[in-house]
C-alpha cells in the first residue's frame, strides 16, 4: 500500500531529539568554559579538565547524532531492520488474530497487517498524554498504510492485559517490556502475554534479554517459560545480527537484545 499524501508516516525514532539537544547544549557549555580557561589565568588542571570534557561531549554528541540517523527510517533504517529480525523468525500462517504489546506508534502492528492480509490485529500502546507515540498517530499511520480497517489500537498495561485467556493466535512484542515500570520481575510480562495466547498459538518477544539486571539468567528464564505449559520455546541471539552496526551494539543501545519465540 502507498501512503496517502494527507499524512506523512511517522514511526518515530528510538533516540529522542531531546537527547541530541541536551548533548549539544552540554557540548556548547564545555566549549565556552574551555575558551574561558584558555584566555584566562586558570590553573592548568582546570584547563586539562575542560579539554577532556569538551572532547568527551563532542564525541557523545556525535555518537547520538549518528545513532539517531541509523535508527531513522530515512537514514540507516535500523528500527525497521530490527523489527524484521523478529518477523523473520516467526512461523505463523497469518490466520486469526494478533496482539502487539507496546506498539509505539504502530510500525510492527502495521507491518504485520500488511504481511498477513487476512489477520486482524490489536496494538497495545502503554502510555498516553505527553508521549510522542500517541493513539492518533498510530491510527493516522495505519490509515496512510491502508490497513486501519483491520487494526485496533488500545491503551493498556502490559502487566494486566484487558483480554480473556487464550484470545489471540499470535502475540508479539518488540523492545517494549524493558520500559514497563510497574513490575519487578520482567519475566512476569512474558507470562501475562502468554496468558492471552491460544493453545497452539505463536509468540515472539524481542527485548533486552541479555540484561541480567532486568531478566536474570537467560537459561533460568527459558526453563520457567517451559514450566508455563508451552510446547516450544527457543532463544534467538539477535544481538549477533550482521545487520546491526557494531557501534550500536553497546550495552546502552541494542547490544543486549535477543528474542524468545515459540508455540504455546
């Protein structure tokens, strides 16, 4: 489907523009202090410190500008490529209903609707009000992509999904679970997601699963998931994908990503 001219599709960027602005502002401050230290009779240690801080702030600003470009759809397109890692590992026939938990402004939900023309989809957005990924943007993006008739976007908590047990044939989530604040054990989010999945349904969750502070030991988590009555569960180390530039594989970027997929 082609986007309509009335709405410019906006799938956002994982690197907020605020981060870029703040990094540039700090860089300008340190440059100003450095110039003062050079022109004034400042202690040599202060001059060295401001040289160091200026160089560091320049590098940090440059890195975040680079990262934002790489993630942008009109740049490196890494957001779409990372979503593709999840979609590429799914083994679903496209029949029935699908749920996308933490849909942002709809890119994965919309991609699934395009890929599976007979499916009906629900996108859960986790926050509203003052957040750039609001429901109106989701709906306008879906309309522009020509799939709004088969998608519903609703607000809900990932810790208590507003659906009956075994409601969906497919449940997915892409880099959303780690953002949920109202739960201590992140694996409980996986358990809740599996609750609404039909027996024999397919699931695929991509998140920062290598981050032990969030998820603990991966082997233990996979064992727990098996105890929840699923037929099949596999961990895929998507962090090793050659599609992801090495500079983005840092711990505070997408370095810790991985995917858990399987059949309930």
